[in-house]
C-alpha cells in the first residue's frame, strides 16, 4: 500500500512514471516483433510518459514518417528525448560560438509524393491545407528535445498541405521545444556551400513550430521555444531553425523565444537564400510572426540568470521584416538579440530590403534594456545592416480611438542601419500622434545637442514631459560612424555612455527642458564629442516607455577610403602590422590557422599595430568598425 500511495503522489505531481524506448528506426516494423518503433510509441502514449531512444548503430537514424503521418499527441506531461539515443549529445557552447550538439534522431518527412508523410490538421485554427510532422492536441506540459526535423514545404492546398514541423493545437499549454534542429540534416559533414553556393542538407518546411487559436479563443500559451534560462543546461536547449518559410508562426500569447539561431548553420555561418534555391510557398522566408503577441518575449529576460544565453541570432530573411505582429501586441520584449551580426560581433550580412519589425496600434514593445541595473548589457540588441526604416509603423497607428504603438529603444548597439530610429519621417503615423500624451509639445519631439557642448560638458534641450509624467531619461551614446555615412540626418547610437534625468539632480541648467551636464568622467575625446547622440525616454503611468529618435551629431563625417594595403613586416621580437583606409576603431586579431579561432589582440584607432611572436606560425587580420570603445 505504501508503494501504491507513493506512485499515486508522484503521478499527481506530474512526474513521468512510464517510459517507452524506441529500438528501431523502421516505422513499418510490425507489432509483436520485439521492437518498438516511434509510431508504436506515439500510438500507445500515456500521460506523463517519456519516449527515449536506443536504436542500434551510430546514426543519425532517419525515422521516415508513415505515409499518413503520426497520430496526434493527446496526453499531458509527455517528454520526447532525442538526446537519450546513444551517441547523441547536447550543445555545450555559448550562444555566440559554433554549436556542438550531436543529434542522432531525425524525424524525416521528405517525400516526392504530393501530400504524403504528414498529419493533416483539420481543427479550428488550422485546416485541411495544413499539416504537421508532430502535432499536439490539448496536450499540456510536453517537452520535445534533441530531435532533428526535415520535411518539405507543401503548397498549402488540400492535396499538398503545408507542413509545420511541430503544431500546437487548441490548448497545448506550457510546451517546451528545446535543443532541436529544424530544416537541416545532422548527418551532413560540412556546412560549406558547394560551387553553386548551395549548402547541402537543408530542407525547409513551412514552420518549425506553429500554433493558432481554437474557435473559442483558447490557445497554446506558455510555449518556450529554446532555452528556459534557468541556469541549468541552457546551451543544450538552443534550437537551430534553417530554411523555414516562417520559422515561428503563432497566434499565441505569453510565448518565450530565446536562445535560438534562425538561418544560422551549426558552424556559425549563415544561409544565403539567393543561392540556396529553397522551395518557398510564396517566395518569402521569415523568422517570427505572432497574431497575438501579448507578453511575448523574444530574447533575454534580464534577471541575472543565464542572460547571455537567452538572445536569438537572426540570419537572412526574404521578407519585409524579421518579426511581424499581425494584431496588437502589448507587453512585448525584444532584448539581447542579434540581426545581421556574426558570432564575432561584427556585421556579417546586410538586409537591404528589410526592417526589424512591423508594429500595429495598441502595442507596446521594449527593444533593448530596461536599465534596471540587472542584466542591462545582456539585454542590448546588436542590429546591423537594416536597409529600410528601423520600425515599420502600420497604418492602424493612426486609427481614432486607439493608441499608437509604444516603443522603448534603450541600450542597443546599432550599426549601419537605415534611418527612422524609431520614427521615420515617412512613417504611416505622425509624430504628434505617437507623442501626444508623452510630451507637452508632441509636434517637436526632437532632442538637440547644443553647439556649446565640450568634451567635459554637454548642453542642449529635450521635450518636456506631459503634465503628470516624470521627467524623461536622457541617454548619451556614441553614434555609429557607418550609419552616419549612410544618412547624416539619422544618427543611431552604437555605444551607450551614460544617462541622466532631464531637469534632475545632475542637470545644471534650471530652465525647464534645457540641460547642462558635467561629463568629464567619460573622458570624451574631441572626435568622440563630434559623434555624441542623445535620446529621451518617457515613462507613462503604466510600465510602458516611449523613446525619441536620436539627436543630430555635432560633426558630419566623410566616409574614409576602403580598408586596404595590409602589410606585415618583421620586427626583432614580433611583427609590425600596417594598413590604410577603413573605419576606425579597428580590431586586430590573430589565429594559428585560417580556419581556426580568431583571437583579439587589440582595438585601436591607429592604422598600425606591433604584435609579439606567438608560436611558429600565425595569421593576422584587421576588422574595421569595431565598437567605439
């Protein structure tokens, strides 16, 4: 009786009490043959069961989806653990290092037969033109980890339904999808493109994960796609999603998308859509969409636990934006992410036809840090090469009886992006509407830096807050030089220096809206003074903040000649490195081999550097446009 009581108690706690072990990759294996296939394990599932794997052989093992698809998972507390397969191992590297995971279980839905090897999802929110590899119906608290998914895109018709790798149906709440690879074959030995620029082993479906509302409005909220950031095994929870038509496709509130790579390959290179020849349903490829983005977090929570592992790395897309909210999205956090930036922190690709995101009325978004003193640096986004205005303001922001989107933009590193940060002059919403209840004079929302500013004192003006609101926080940045070359009228902050409250204790100018602040402690050089830029952020009675565009700089920069004429000369105890052109500061790096890890030697504004001998053979390179300090 005691044993029975103990088991019942554990079951009530939701602990898995049974386990199915998959011992064959053959889903056609007949019942009673002494082996368990993945199809059999799914067919016989019970609540709180764990499916693990012990298939003979080194693998990867390709589990071909049955012609009619798998049964939907309708049990709660189910765990499918691909890392249980012998030879499999979770990633142990950091978010900005090559991924070291070894996946040995592949759910393979590749087919040349139209409409085959998928489960059609004829349920509210979905339809007969949509299907999945794995589907969960009212299955709460499931965990899917350590699996590779490969499939076809489908055409979105009843005869050839679009394929979601994972579909969450009705109220499949609290699901975790962690440590999985979507659209890439873990059996590929190298991610180097062939002579035509095609990376082998890329198979794009419609989405990595999809979830839409049931007819009664219920949804699979609480999804965690990627790491939960609890400080335990977080690197092993990173997902990699490559070549998906729309990687995360949702109509689901309270979702966390953290610690993922989108269109980054495991070695840290990016997928190049222009050469890959992907089959895309409508010719586009996007990262994230959500039709109910309320309280969605994309990236870092900034709680001081594993914050550096919670951002997302976004590779190239073929769409107007990287992230779209197609309904109002209050309480969104977008923090700690990289767009257009490689693992080494330098710009890797340009997005000439893309903005960061599109936002609609009655939304609120924090893009970057909350500046609460915990995890602020990790909350910074690193955004480079966006070729369209930073934010696309949907026309609904001008709707009467609604509120324009509230956007906070603090503490980010912005490199070489187009203007309109955050409000473009040609936006579909006018400044007076965006700042109507934020400033006393919403028709003049600009912060200005006065020409009398020096390396030790900054002076200027900022809009006074509306009646009843606290004074705004003025943030001081060094502007990105490459952005100033693109558009001198639209600076963007790259390196945050400090902040102060307008008309607060540090403001030495008593006139409302005017400031004079001692910044001698910053040690600004004359060159740096010329590229100082400011924003003002306003706190509303709610937790929302609204940030202005960046102020004009005091200097106008002329683009230098391109980086060239790199010369290595011997010294008695080392080598002398010299070069011409390029954008300072420069980062000097060294490696023992061209294919090896590049280590930083120094960041310098000079065009020369002396390096000591370090081993019998060394390679050197210079990266221009390093962080200003």
